[in-house]
């Protein structure tokens, strides 16, 4: 006579299948259940800061579908007289540090995770929402002409 309990085995098997199904379902929508935050590595920020004089550094965060992305935005003077020259100088200095082209979007690096850099002028400050006023105030208070300052946005990419 066998001591094997068929009823108990069937119950445990059903429980295991339900638990497995629940885990598979959770894995499929894990981004919705667990919040992720993506940040730029501080070493990457320091490297970008090295290409010019930082007038102001601020953070901007974007939240969507259970994720938050925290960008580092630098208002910089790289020693030129126009925005276009400033972009060229910053772009070339960053390329010399190992950053690579990212299509028409700017630069990227995989050295500290996947980070993208874009450049902007003070003409587009309205796109920065609540950061518009602090950025504008810093630009006006700086000794460099505001037309030569550039906004450098470092964004972590997931």
C-alpha cells in the first residue's frame, strides 16, 4: 500500500500553477507595478562640466508609466561669442572625450550607462517649464553675453 496522497498533490500542483501564472503576469506588467528612476551618473556630469564654465546646474524630472527620468541641465559658457560657436566648441570638446554622434540629436555615451546630450539656446527656454525663470535669471546675472551661453541637457536613457 502506498502513502502517496493524490488529492494533496493535485492541490499543490494547482497552487503552483496559479502562483506561476501570477508571477508571469506580474513580470509582464512589472514596469507598471514597480517604479524605476533613471539618473545621469555624476561622473558623466563632471566630464561635461569640464568643457566650459558652468553658470548654473539644475535638474529636471519627467515621470511616465512608472518611471522617472532625471535630467541634468547645465547652463554653460565655453568661451565663444555666439550660440552656434558655443555648440561647435562644446560638441568638439565632448567628442575628444569619447562622446559619439547621436544622429542629428547631439551626442551619447555608454561609458556610464546610456546617456544622451542635447544642446539648446536661451531662445528655447519656454520648453523648460518651471526652470525657465531660474535659467534666465542666471543667464542675465552672468558676465558672458547671453547669446553665447548654451543649455546642455544630459539625459539618462533606459
